[in-house]
């Protein structure tokens, strides 16, 4: 599938800023990245809210989704498996058609270069994994996985035995109810993932934020914490955000193009060293 072509061009002035951002990343002892929906828009996944958004079209999921799941997990599962439920189908079709873009691939390469210790994402679309990122903390879960509500073990959704006559499915390890790994409204972020985030942020002296204005907690706290501890912030977003005033470098434009160029400069600096 061809990626949407972008008319965005990096001129000399912006490229100098990209190089400056690459120097910041290259000087850092430990870099953590934080990504959000903006990065996946370029892979054809519309944001949930706003024009063309999935929630705008199909209605927002219930704000007490997790409570409803806990009260009647079998019913939640029946709804999710119902082929006539337009919301569930639209989400599945959209996510399964999406492919990683140059921005996802650039972040995977940054990890491969040893310049990225942890990638925290708010996205559930699996595109960072598909691009090759491994040190990943998916704070809102991953739609391709299931998670045991008892022992937190994840299972690939594909191939997990689900008996429609005997819902909800249960964990083969501990017998507790299994739910989608995607974090529902009202559901706490799984403790293991949150701990990985806290550890990575505490270690980091540089945070790279891309495709998110990071206004939702806990993600909103991560850039602030790194900066408060004396670290640097590199922001890649098409518009200024509340973070921009804190940023060491703000690269203004689409994430795919800018991250690709950023990692090009990081690689060049590593080769020159
Ligand atoms: Zn379990």
C-alpha cells in the first residue's frame, strides 16, 4: 500500500533545527520518547475526536466502560464479537489496514542505534511493534493483544481460544477473566506498564515527544518531569502545544518526515564520532 504523499519540504532553516535536535539526542545519556495519535494519522488512522474521527462517526464509547466490563464481562465480550456492531468493526478494520510510516520506522532505528532507551506510546494500533520497536511501553494497551485481569499476562488475540458459547474467556495461567489489552475508559493503566514508564522517565535526561500535545495524564507529566530534573525536550508536532515553551528544540511539521530526517542526522553524528 502506498503511503500518502506529503508536500511537506524541509528547508535549510528547518534542517538546521533538525540537526540541532539530533545533537541534543546524541549528547543525552538516556533518551525516552513519547508518541500519540498524531503519528498514526499519517498511517491513515483518524483521531478519535474531530472531523472524520471514529468517535464522531460512531459515538463515544461509554465513560464507564471498565465498570461495565467488570459487572458483566460476558455481555461486553458478546458486544465486541458481534459482527453487526458498527463501532467494533470500524475500529478493527481501520487498525488492521494501517501500516507503520517513516516516523514509526525512524523511532525503531533510533532504538537500533542505541539512542532510545524506551518508547512510551498512547497509541493502541501496534504500529511501533510492526516497525520494529522493542523497548516499548504501550500505556493504553495494544489492540492485537488480550490481557488477564488477574495476573496481567498478555496473549496474542489471534489464535486465543474464544468459545462464543462460554464467555468470557479465561486465563489459562490463573483462571481469571481475560479482556482486550486496550485500556477502557475508567480502567487504571496496568501497573507493570506504568512502572516501566516511571523508571524510564526517571532515568532519562532527554525526552522526544512526537505526535501528541501530551495533555492527558499520566503522559502529560512525563515531559514536565524530565525538564524539571534538568533534562532536555525535543518536540515534533505540526502545531505549537503547551509543551512548546518547555522545548529545547521544537520541530514544526509532520512527524513522519521530521523523524526520518532527525534520525538521519543522529546516524550521521554517530558515524562521524
Ligand atoms: Zn491470569
